């Protein structure tokens, strides 16, 4: 029977062959071009917009031998959300550091009388200081404006600093790095995405709920994950015995002195030596996975919105306090109510997206991912099959990739984002940053009290009390965010509008009560006590708030570890792997095995069956010592043969 190959099949074969050749021989490309971070974030991320089609490719990009960061995203996500995620990842921390430095400088200038006060704050009836205070607002104004300026301009500043050096940090951004005007070059660039990934040091995924539904996004993850897997396979084949020979001399001498020849050749000892020899491979594997960073775009939106909204609320509240003290309670109540509702909305959206991310990873399948062109779908599946299946079986290759993604990407997400109850540290420092600026202004006010300027003792006491109270207030935002995250997780989204409104109202009530207890019922009364009592009690209260968040993070991590990688789970996995090891070679052409060690797992593809002289078996999992029935032949199956 004659097999007729259609033109589309030949094109697919040639296209796949060309791409695989470029993956095996990564290096400088003739049309490989990169862009700077400033270009990617130009004008609020305008290139992420759907209408940014007219692009001068040569003017915006430059030739490059490698990419420092490969940006992976889906065009179904909004432009503003991805821009906020990039600000969160690249510019937020430098901006807050610069704003804090500017706030401290403004504090020093206020105290020395170089910067004039904004006005006079009339004393409250219940205030401990019965005299007007100078309105100090410079720390909040200067620090906030500086942080926002650096936040927006950080990419440009980095580009300016890099222009003075020969080396330039290059980013891969598909719309700018692939020629959009020439159809032939555009297709060549699309087919070279895998090679571009091989030439990338790290990968930044701007995740949204639509990300894993796009097949091209899954293809990018497949190539990047296979990059470390393939390197690990080659290193395992070439250096497994060499690394075992390089083990600690003391450990080997101890093994020989304290063990009989029978024990040295015992199967448990062999497995221990094999595990020690592969420790270096696992270290390199985890190091490479740290180069994969997955950021939910909603986290960036939440963080940027918290910074802007929080700054507006705090600044407006202070201005009202200076301009008209009688309106302070009314306006502050309105501002904080709006702020609580907005934070409720953002936190609940982030919690839902965080849960959706775990769900998509756990249930990921290539068949559910969409692709606009059928030819592209066949091409992507063919490349994934060649990368993940030694037998070139499409079912085995796709299944192997799916399991690698489920295990290693989930581990990566857990390490970077933490559990669902974990508060991102960048979000925490946003709230603390605003409260520090507010506290600096409050301390500056006490240092400028007219009647206490000549009384050093009274000035020191009132300043010490204000410093301790401000420290307690700075510790409130981390505890508040932890309370909000936990409350949000306990109040899932409801289907009916009435139930959802009740859920929002419950969230606002719980968080408002938490802040009221911390500020009005605890720290406020402590401030009115004598200095020797107020100072240590406020410091202790602040430390309790900080340690409370740390304890919540520890408990969530411990609980997640016990749920996903406890002893029972490891024992069950070991027994399952032992049963699979006893199967006949012809039962499966390929299978995926899991190597368990201290709660971490590695998924690798183990070819089975007749494979010729160059057969290789990647190490099977180590079963539990109790109940193990491996024979000597099965022990040698843990080793690599070339």
C-alpha cells in the first residue's frame, strides 16, 4: 500500500524539523531581536493594546544574542492589567525605597524649620496636647510624589543607565521582537519562538485565567520546562557515576568501616548512594525552575490600586484635618468606607484568581487549550511530542508534558506566591510605606510643639510616645491584609446578588472592626498613658501584630505541606511506584515516574520497551524501606545505562 503525503503534511514535517534543529542548536539568530524594558512599558504599556498594529520594528528593537527575560502573556488579557503586573514586578520596590528616602529627607528639613508647616491643626477636646499643632505634611507629599515618579520612570532610568554600558538587558516581547510587516519574517519568527526560549535566561509569565487556555502559551512553557529537563537528562547520563565518586570522602570511609561487604551491596545502600549522586542534579533542576516566574496580573492590579487608593485616602484625610477639623470624622468615615469596599473587591478578586491558578494547573490538559489555526495545533503537538517522548508517541509526549507542568509549575507557584492565605510581600510593604510616611509627619509635629521646644524632657517624652504609637500603626497594615485574605477565603463568591452583597458587607464589617480594635481601642488608649507605660506597650503591640502575620504564614505553609506532601502521601506514592516497577517491559511504551524527597518531586519520562543499544532508564522512585521487596535486578533498574 502506498502512503500519500499531502502538501500540508510535508509542510508540517519540514516546519517541525526546522524548529527541532534550532532547538538542538541554540545560538545567535540572524533575525533575533530584543527590546528594552522601557520600550515594553512605553506610554502605559501601549504595545499591549489590541490596536497597536503600526510598529516600526527596526526602530524599537535591537539585535541580541540572548534574552535576559522572556515575557509570556496572552492577548486576551487587558493592557492595563499587564502593565500593572510589570510595574509590580520591576518598579514597585525601587519606587518605594526612593519614596522612603525622600520622606526621611523631608522629615529632617521639617524638623530643622527649612520647610514651613502647611497650617495649624486645632486641638481635639480629648487630646493630651491642649494646644494647636503645626500641620506637617511634607513627608507624605514628597515621599508619595517621589515614589509615583520613580514607579513610572524606573524603566527609563534603567534604560539610561544601560546606555552607558556595552551590555544591555534585553526582553523578548512577541509583538516587538517578531517582524509584523513582513509575512515571511513573521512566520519565521513565530516558528523560532522555541529557539528564542532556549536563548533566554529566565521567563516571566503574566498569568490571567485565560493563559492556560491558549495553546501557544502552553507551548512556550513546554519548551522552557524541557530546557532544564533535557539538560538534566544529558548530565544524568554523562555524570551520574562521576558525581557519586565525588561524594564526601568521610562519608565513604564511614560506610566502609561500619558496614560489612553484604551491607555495602545491599539494595537500600545502593539506593542511598544513587540518591546522593543525584542530589546535584536536583539542585540544578530547582535553580532553573526559579528562573520561571509566574505573576497573576490581578496581583499587580491589586497592589497598584492599593498604593494609589491608599495614598489618596491618607492624603485627603490629612488635608481635611488641617483645613477643617469639624469635618474630620465625617470625611474620614466616608473615605475609609470607600477604601474598605474597594480593597474588599480587589482582595476577593485576587483570592479567586489565586484559587483558579491552582485549579488550572492541577487540571491542565493540552486538549483543552485553544488555537486559532489547525496547522499550528498540529505543529505544537508535534514539537511537544519530540521534546517529551523518546518513542515519538504523541499520547505519551503530551501526557509527559502535562505531568511536568502540573508538578513543577505548581511547586514554582507555591514558592513564589505562597499559599492562598499568604500575603504577597510587595503588597505588605505598600501599606507599611504609606503608614511610615504618615508616622514621620506625626513625629515631626510633636518635635515642633511651640511650648515644648525649650523643655527637652517634655519634648523627649511626647516624641517617644508618638514614635511608639506610629510603630504600632505601621504594623497594622500587614495584620490587616492577613485578616482580609483569611476573611476573603472564608467568604467565597455567591451566585445570587443578594448573597454576594451580604458577603461583601460581612467582609467590610470584619475588616473595619479589626482596624477599629487595633487603632481606637488599643493603640489610641495606650498613647494617653504615661510615657513609661505607653512606650513599651505600643512597641509590644506592634511586635504582636507582626508576629501574628508571620505565624499565619507559617501555619498556612505547614498545613499546605501536610496536605500535599505528608508522610502518608509519600508512602502511597512509593508503594504505587513499586507496583509500577514490577510491571512487564511491554506493558507501556513510556511512563512518568515521580522521585520523592522531603516533600519535593521531580517528574521525568522513562522510556520502556525495546529501544536498541542506546537504551536509557531514568531513575525510578525510591520506595519506602518498610515493605520493600525489590530484587537485585530491580535495584539495577534505578541506574542509568548507556
